[in-house]
C-alpha cells in the first residue's frame, strides 16, 4: 500500500512539473511570436538557460534538499546553455524539427544524469541513464506527436491548446525521471 501511495505521489509530482513547464513554455511561445524575430540566436540561448534554471528549481524542490537544489542551480543552466547553443548549428545542418528533437532528447539525458549527481543518493549510473533514455523516448514521442504546433503555427494558434501540448510533451519525461527513481522517500515535498 505504501508503494502505491509513493508512486501516486511521484506521478502527481511529474504531472505538476509538466504543467509548470507547460505554462512557462506557452508564455515563452507567446513572447517569441510577438517580440522575437525568427532565427534570433541570443534570445534562444537565453531561453534555454532560463528554462533549465526553472528545471533546476522544480527538480530541486522535488529532490527536497537544499544541497540538491544548489547543485542543480549550478549545473542545469550550463546544460541549457550548451543545448541551446548547439541547437542553431544543428538546425542549419539537419532542419528545425530534427534539431528540436535531438536537443529535446539531450535535455532529458542531461536532466537524468544531473539529477542523479545532485541527489547523491547512490543511484547506479546505468539506472539514471536508463531513466534518461526512457524520459527521452517517451517525451520525444509525445513531443513529435504535437510537433505541428512548432512547424505549422497557423494550424495551432490557440495558446490554451499549446499549454495542453507542452504539458503532454513534458509529462512522459518527468514521469520517467521521477517514477522508480530511487529518490529519497522521506521528506519529499510537493511543488
């Protein structure tokens, strides 16, 4: 019974984290559409750093320790900078959607590995990598399923629909990161 409660709690945290990132990503879409010209690299890199800083806060809150939060805040924005900076040359070489999918997958792998490092709970590296791969696969498939909102903005101009799509795209990744993570069970907090 306790394991079921814990899994329900982890699933609730995953959905809450997906909703938080869904809201922020939808607001970012609005800002991009209204104020930032297509192909602007610096705003894109800043966007990546800010999203990863938010991810550090969200995952640090879930990890429920100040040390984990500090470690995530020190490393995740750097990972966001690297992935956002890699996106632009990758997009020129492979196309916009392919670059989005590759950096999306890279995000989940980075999150799994840095979360493992930040928690310092002794989780095996292979287990963290497996969670990152499952997060990347599940979230990548969800991301691909709603990718029309990025490749054909006229088809999906509703920001409420974008919120649903972003949340849907983030949910499998957070579920894979948080369910069966080996994270400490005592003192876990809500978002």
